[in-house]
């Protein structure tokens, strides 16, 4: 079983995909931003189109932004850490939230010359995670085109050739770009 779905998608492609997923999954879902936070207010979004700057990657790198997709009633596991300067830091890790799938958005780099790939990953063998992953696989297979195991959104396919399709970083050499 492949536990990773790599894709190239625009904001519109991702909204269509994840709205399809929400409708098919039959449970309200949330998107939880992962990472470290200086306060105990963790960014949680109830709709895909409410995620700020969806379709734009701030670091020009794949996996620069990460969200957990989970049921709305799922308890979010977070860690409270103390930094070297005695500040409290709150962390959300995918590996500790086992009833979720991981969503790394695809997006344009800062210059809008590259579309950097995203991915959806299964990191747990929990039944909830597997169910969500199977539903998202059905949605992506219906809406995206499979090119050698990489999924291309409809709008993304229309801009192929006008922008680079980047697999890791906008700074990588052009010969490593994804070719259709």
C-alpha cells in the first residue's frame, strides 16, 4: 500500500479536492496546523478555503507547511515545551496525532515561477486514518490526472509549461523539475 500521494495543484484544485473529501467522508473534519507555537492557540480551520495563503508556499520548499486532517471531535495531542530562554512553546506533531492524515499543500514559490508539489500521507495504521486516506485517494483519482504516480490537478495541468513543476525546492536545478 502506498502511504504517500504526491500532487501538483493550485489553490482551486486543492479546494475542489478537499471539498470532495469532506462530502464523501461523512464526518466534519478540521485542518490543524503543525509546528511550534508561542502560545496555546493552535491554528485550526474548519474549511479548506479558510487556510490563509493556501496555494502559496512561504519558504519555496516542499513540506514547508503542514496540516493534520482529522475528525472534528478528535482530541488534538500537543506538547508543552520550555525553550532555552524559559518561554513556553506548544508543539503539534503528526506522529502524536494518530487518527489523522497529513496534508502538505502544493503551492507557488515567492516569485510565482514554480509550482511546488504537495502530498497527502498516511502515518498511522489507525482505522480512522486508513478510512480518511482511502477516501482522499478516491477523490484524487477522480479529479486529478495520474502521471507516473504523481497527480496533477486540472488547473495545474493548464499552467504546465508556463511555470516550473518543482519536486523539492524552487532553488533546485531545472533538470530536476517534474516533466509530464
